């Protein structure tokens, strides 16, 4: 996936470089071998002009269309063929087409995760896999978490554990699902009073814990050079309150979303290690959030680092 150039240059100075092509994400069944590293740079453009106030879908002329853009470097490193480390650091910018409120821009949260493959069992016609992903993220940018919907993030640390099950058939067909529990902390806000099912006198808000489900059906074409997937994702906060009528959202809200999407990744023939990816997601249901559509594009570059 991706990260910083100085680290990559330092690794290249110490190792002989040999190219490969098998990028991964924190929620899939793909693993890299020992000393393999994948760098990625992803751009995402997301918009919405309707949002769920509680469970009521409505418009707000004071916002118009809200646009959220993200540029995110990532890196994935194979410590062993069974243990991979993934890190990311997004830069986000928000703005609205209506009203007088100004959007934000800046660095959001640093996220680091460890993906471990526990099981790979040969079953007639394919391979059954079981993995886990433990991740931790925390804010590194100085953004206003309570300035929603323009905020760059929740402004709170998050610890998550994900279980991933996959089945890859010999003909290239892949079935995958994962489930995660996200434990979140508190965010500090720039006021000492807020309303959450009653008056609260504090500069801290509890960000609700959440449950996340992800599923995909994919296929590898052209001798594993092209990967296509149809995806479904569900995120439900386990507590929280609803946005009050004609009020702004806040980090304590019980956010829910179900989305469908498509993912494509292509490893360029004749350019070993270089690949491109594209994805699209659309919110088909939700609570206390915008009915968004998002389009993402990215470049990946993978190489194998072996000692001389």
C-alpha cells in the first residue's frame, strides 16, 4: 500500500530490489511474502446533497452539496509471509456549495495495523483462508472534531480487531467476508457544554464504539493481472444520539451506513510492480450522516526486498 519516500530509499540502499505485483488492503485475504513492500497513493472524491437526520433523509440549503476530497499514502510490508504491517496517513479537505461555513483541510489520523494469516487450507477446487487484522489510529492533525459535517475526523483514538474469512477458487473466483469491532475513545472539543439526551457540561465527548461488516465477491482475470470485486459494507455505532432537528451533527451521534461498491485493480503488463486501481461506493441506507457517493483512483508499486 504506501508511505514515505525516505523510508523506501533507505530500504533500497540496504537490499537488492526485485519486483512483484500483489497489492493488498486491510480487509482482504491477500498477503505479501517476507521482505515484500507495496507503496500506494490514493485519491478519493466524495459528495452528498442529502443526509439522514436520525433516520429521516432530508436536504439542507445552508450546506448545498458537501464535497470531501482525500489524498492518502499507504504502505504495506511483509515482515513474514504470515504477518504484514499496513500504515496510512490521509490528507482531507472539505467544502460546501452553499451557506457561509468554511470547510477544513489538513492531515487526519495516522493508522497502523497488523494483518496475520492463521489458516490456509486446501479444499477441493480452491483454498480456504482465515486472517485477523488489529489496527490502531489516532489524530495527528490539529483539526476541529466538533465542526461537523466539515470535520476531517472524529478526533479520537480507535482500536479495532477484524476477522477475515476468504475462499479463493482455482478458477479465480473469490468469496470474502470480514467483521470488526471498533473501540473508540474521547474527543476534546472547543466548548464546555453540549446536549446529548440531556445537558452535559464537559469539554470531552465520547465517540461511540462501532461494528463493521464487509463482504465481497471477486474474480481474478488474465492470470491474476486484473482483479474485479463487488462489495457491500455495513457500519453501525453501538450507542449514541440522533441529530436534533435543524442542528449540526456532533461526534456523539449514532452513525449507521450501508453501502455498495465496485473495485478494480490492474497490474500493468511489462511494468513489473506497477498497478492502478479504481473504486466506487454509494450509501444505500444510513443514519445521522450524508447519503454519499465516492470515487477513488490510485497507483500502486510493489517490490521485493531481498538481502544481497
